[in-house]
């Protein structure tokens, strides 16, 4: 099975009808993975798809959105392990490594 067949089958399973510009999505994923970090590729392409759906985007608009995302990735200059600049001067401790899945909160 090739990529085009996979896309057709996946569209059927997801109950969506659309044309996918594979090269556009793969290029954006590649640039994101190399310029930001590998894990950013699926998130970036998911967000492009979400933005396209949110804006009822036609193929030309999707190309514009992808170009903007790619330009952001190409200009990305923060290493993958860099702290978020918004968190650097916070008085709150960084608990990103803490598992809060069992925390209970009041309504």
C-alpha cells in the first residue's frame, strides 16, 4: 500500500472527504522536525489541519497557512531543551516533570 492509498483509506475510516497535498504536509513536517525538534512534526501538521478546518480553508489558504508555519519553523532558534522564556522569571516552581494525574480538585 502506498501513501495515497493510506490517505484514501484513512479518510474513509475518519469519515471525511478531502484532498491532501502530501508534499505540502510532508515538507512542513520535515522542516518542523529538523528546525524545532522531531516531536514537533506530528503536532505541527495536526495544528495545520485544525487551522484549515477552523477557517474552512480552501487549498490555496492551506498553502498560505503551511507557508506561515514553515517560516516560523525555519526561523526557530531555541534549542529543544531550552526553557520557555515566559517561565524563566516566574516565582512558581517548574513542576513540568510532576505527575498530576491523581490530583483531586474542587469544583
